[in-house]
C-alpha cells in the first residue's frame, strides 16, 4: 500500500466521526454496563454528551466515564440543547426503573425527562435491553426472572417503547450497531418495487427516491429495500402479508420486528 492509499484509508476511518454529536443516557444498571461503555470509548472523536443518574454515578467506574471524554449534562437547559444537537440518542444501560417510567410517561429526573423529550421530537433512540431483560442470563442467574407476571409486565413496557420508535437491541449487537451508525450516517434512500399481476417486479417511479429515507409506503404485495442499520417493527408495520424486505448484510432486526415478520409471513432477503 503506497502513501496515498494509506492517507485515504486513514481519512475514511476518521472523517465520519468528526463533528458527530451523540447524547448518552446512563442509568445505574450493572448487567454488561462496563463492556457497553468501553465500546463507546473506542470512538474517540465522537462528541459525547452524557446524562447520568445518581445510581449510575455510584456503581459505574468513574475512570471509565472519563475515558469517553464527554461533557456531563446536569441541567435541563443544557439537556434541551444536547437533545436538539444530537444526531441520535444512546441508552446503553436501560434499567427496569427507567424502562417502567418511560413507558408510563413519568418524568422525575434528568434521565426520564431527557428520554421523554427525545421521544416527543422523534429523535432516533437506540437502547440496550440487557439490564431489564428477564431473559438475560445474568438476570436469570440472580433469580430476577422467577415471576412470570412481572416478566410479562417488563416485556409489555418494552413493546410500548418500541411503539414510541425506540430501537431496542441486545448488548451483543451494540458494537456493530454503533459502528454502523457512526460510519453509515449518509445512507441512500430506499427503493421500492411493486409486483404486478404477472408476478414480475416493476420499478415504481423515480420520484420515490425523494421520499424521506426508510419511510415505508403501504401497498399490496411489495418489496422494500431498507438501508438502515436497525430494523424495528415500526418500520415494517404497514407491510402486508407475504411482502418482501431486502436488507443490507449486518442489519440488526429487533425481536419485535422478527415476531412481526414471522406472524405476517414476510420474506427477508439480504444483499
């Protein structure tokens, strides 16, 4: 590799991270918390704004937070500005407490106030379920998943957050999801094909490329080419039975989206 190719490679790696502003909400959970935050320290050029609960400040290693080199948000005025400026919002640690409050519309601290406001302005939000998930192996080993009725309540709250547009993932998907968001922020608009009566695909109008990225249009049998890094049930809730969803390799499909795909006999293809 010559010098010019090396320089181009470095620029490709660094340029997407410059001037990116990300807002992080950190609650006081312990399940995989250090590994999740450590993942964010790998992207040193990101401008992080951080909102922490008192519980998080007491259980998470202060040195790990310092490695993020982010600015701590400690007032509502600063919070409002951070929400407006953020490209998207991350909730790497979503506790049972915060999950429940957000699902019920409660705003009693900077964490829940901030998440509620981000939801209300339709800011993109990505949250990790591990801390509250009754099916997480750590929660099971601690005995926190023994009450099936309580588990159902938590999973119902998760469905509510999903309906708000929050993209909920597992910790195992976090690094890939974050990396895709950081490096693929300028995605091409989706394209859409309709199936005519003979069963052959025909291109719908060129003007559809002007439609906002990933907005799904309801029609009879259809193929949706989806270019985002995470597919949620909200993204596909208007696709009718037997539709086709074409995704990029590595796209994360949330559990609720998987259920919708199965129940509606949708076909998923990767390109």
